């Protein structure tokens, strides 16, 4: 079958949506374009939620602004849709208020690494116990496809009409060098691996970061003549290389070149709250009152 | 409910206004402070950082003021009383998320120890020029509550009031102090915990199936839950319906924003907190707040000695503005003299409410130092001409 052919959907009996315990079905249909990768990323997240042992009422999602920032609105968990770039500090407050919560930030590259880059590096440095799912579609898609801190060199966007000449960030390298304890990258093609990776990261204590490369056929692909969503998936299939433990200095993404995916970092380091509790216990002895969760 | 004795440092102390703010927060049950250092407010955070480990609170020094304010809102939804503290430049950076707090109806407190501006201005010297920013600083229509203390003792009391009002009305409450009050050291009496009344968070008793996070109660204020309670709430900065879901149309905007505004405006009568000095026979009234109100006292005394009937009206709650009070006053007195450390901010509110019925006069000051009482006296005499 050619990549461009679209299959007829199979005829099925009326059935419940397999993810309806995790999705806000009363908000479906969602706002994302057909063939957008964000839904696929969320499906993997939902798969991971089925497997974790944390009760779902203790899992929270925080998003910022943008296409991926709408994720919080479709997930049936305590979910917060904050301001542009500030999902990580919002999540920091939520987590510190109630350490029992498992807090997951789901947002886009522009939100987390562009406008919110400072919060990303500091949360990683502090080893704040949150998981960040950064859905990277290489552009500011919600506003019509402007150049981002992740746009590959030479790629065309609406504000780099002659091609991008700015060096993009390598997200796993950035997160790893700032101290994240778990760093992985997958594409929206790697749904099972991504789900397993999310599950693994959710069971891990500390600052975890997963970059999810997502197709944006409406804007990024159209502007760069890369074909349909299916063509992009085919591209991921042919060009992604799984390389667990790869040196994070070698993870740059070049325009339409190989994408190295896998789990790059998995290490242990005391979290902000563990370090705080241990240190204060040492310093203040029995006078120290550890923070015990919600207090009002 | 009564204050938790753990956080209340009962006794007589010699404290500066900043430290008194910290003690007010601790007494009010605040157990989360996210902040970024900035003169002249830093001492508030410093004292909290020292005190919190003894009372089960968490202090975190964030990477900037945008992060601080975002963390404060996150902590509010996590079920902890939270606040941040800053001064002019940081206050500017917090504006977007103060709007988010208003939109999410997150109870929280922001202390602004004002310094001279604009821009970096006078980091170590006083100002009162953020008053309109406090009222209008974030984009869009919303209402906040703001208070202005004029002594360390009042810093302690006003911060407790701020927390109580933020819980009652579910708004961010701003404490608009100034460098002089923040850095002046005076006696502060901290009462016993059982003498401190706290407004409890308005948690719902409804089960998740019946609960709507933004369904207004009879007083227009919705009941709250916290994350992790199993309600699976969605809370967004987008225009939303009672369920909390985004709805992009004018009808939803009208319902929501109208309520955010009315829940304060229609309760304005309950939100009057004013000190009056020598007002009985006053023909001229000084309107002043914060440190400027204290500098106005010698001017008032001098004028009285000269036989001029002067009084002083000091709003402790500055927003919502005490409109009714000023309207009533304007038809009774000859003039209102506004003393504030800026080139006219609250003055325009006084002028508007006076509606031409009394003369209004501004005694401006750019900040960096307090008014000369002689200038205030001159203005009083000018007002009577």
C-alpha cells in the first residue's frame, strides 16, 4: 500500500471508546487536526496509566499553551491548563503542596523549551519529582507555524520564510545536562515503546523528561512539502534509529535526517523534596517538621 | 476556625514590616511560599525560609517571578495556603499569572513592598506607584482585593486579613506595602492563636458526580476541591463554563467574567476597611494610605493648631475603592487632599467619586523619600482658598 492511500475505517458495532475512563468523552471531538501526533502521544499516555500502580485520582496533568497545551483538557484526571510556558512551575507548586500526587506535564516544545525554557532547566536541576512529556512538532503550530527553538536548520516556517538559520536545541541533551534522572525520545510511530517509556518514567522518582516527536501535517509538513501525516509516519519508520544509552551530545535533529530515539538517561539522584527533608532533619534534628501534604 | 498555634509567635516583638508580614503569613496558616529575591521585599521570604521548617511549610526560591506566581497557584490547588512576595519589577512579571489566579479563582496572597519606579527605579527606596497596576495590571477584566498597611503591626494584621479575604472571595489578594513600612522597625504584638480568626477554605461537601467547580454559590463564589480528592476537575485559564470546560463564545464570557467582577463589586460594602482620624468636624480631608498616611499626621496636627479643621481618611482596603464613603464625604466637606507617593493614581479615584462636589487636590511625590509635611500643609491651605 502506498503511504498516501487512506484506508476505509473498519465497520464496527457501536462500542464504548477503549479509553473512555481516561478521556473526557464529553469534550470529544478534540480540536486537533486530522493526522496530528498529539492524540497518538496521549493514547500512549493512557496506555501507561492503565499499567501504573498509582491510583488515577492521585495523577494530575498540567499543560501550558499551544496545541499540545490542550492535552490537559481532554484527560479525565485532575487537570490544569495554565499559562504559556508556566506548566512546570505550576506543577512544581502542585507537587510540593501535595507530594502524594504524581504530576505529569504534557505540553509542546514552544511552551516547555521556548517560552518556558528557564523553568525546564531549573526543575531538572532541582530534580523536582515530575514527569514532562514534551510533544515536539518543530513549530509554533497553534499560531500558524512560526519558527521555534526546535525547528531544524533550513526548515521553512511562516516566520523563517527563507528557511531557518538558527541552531535548534537538542531537547534530551538539554534535559540530561541539567540533571534530569530519566530522559528518552520517541516518535509518534513508536506507540508501544513510548507507552512503556511513560510507564517507566511514571514509576521513577525525580525529574523525568520524554521528548515525543509528533507529525504536524497541516502546518510543518505542508510548508516543507513533506506529504501527509502518513508520509511523516513512514519517514519516522525509515529514519528513526533506536539507540538506548546514546551519548546525548549526538542527538541533534537535522532537517529530514535520521532521528535517534530510545532511552538515554536512567539514573538516581535525590529529589528536591527528599533532599530538603534529609537536610533539614540533619540540621534541625527533632525540631524539624516535615511538610505533610495538604494543610487547608 | 482558629489559627494553628504552631505558626503563631505569640508575644511582643520588635520587628520590621517585612518580618511582620512573614509572621502574619505564618499565623494565617500559609505553608507555601514561592518567591524570587527582590529589594525591598526579600526579608519576608528570608524569615519564612527560616521559620517554615519548624511548622511543616515549604519555601522554594524559584527561578523568576513568573514561576513564583505559577507555583503559588499550583500550590493553592494542591490544598495549601500559598503566597509570594515581591517589589515593582517582580510585580510586573507576576501580572499574567495574577490574571490566571483570578480566572482559576485560586485563593492566594501577593505581597508587594513597593519601591520607586518605573523600571529598576529606586530599589532601596520607597514608592507607591504600583497602585493602579495592582488594580489593572493583568490583561482582561477581573477584580482583586488589595490592602495597604502603614505600620509593622498592621503588616502582621493585614496579611492575615489578606489570607482570609482570599479564601472568602477566592481571589488573589494583594498586600501593597512600601519600602518605608517594610523596613521600619516597631513593636509588634502577636496575639494568642485562639484570638486569631481564620476563614476556612470553601471546600465542597458534594460528591464528584454532583460537583461543578465553577458553579457559583448564593454569594457568587463557587466551592472548591483540591487535586487528588478524586473529583477529576479541569481548571483552565480559558473562558470556561461551570464545569470548568473551555467554551469560546460571548455568552460564556459574559457569565464568567461578569461573575468574576461582580463577586467583588457587589460585595464592596463588606470590603470597607478605613481608619478615620479627627473626621468629626473636618472641612478638609486628607486621603492617604501606607507610609504617606503617617507623614500626613504632622501636617494634620500643625493645621489643627492653626485652627484648620482637618481630618484623615486612610483606606486599609484600597481595592475595591471605598467609593460610597468618598461620595458621602464629598457632599459634606470642602476639600479632599490626596497624599500618595506617585504622580496621581488613587487620586483619580477620589476625584471621580467626589464628582465635583468637593475640591480635590493631589500632593504628588515621585518616590525615593517621603513627603515633607510642610507640602501637605500647604496643600491643605490651598484647598481652603
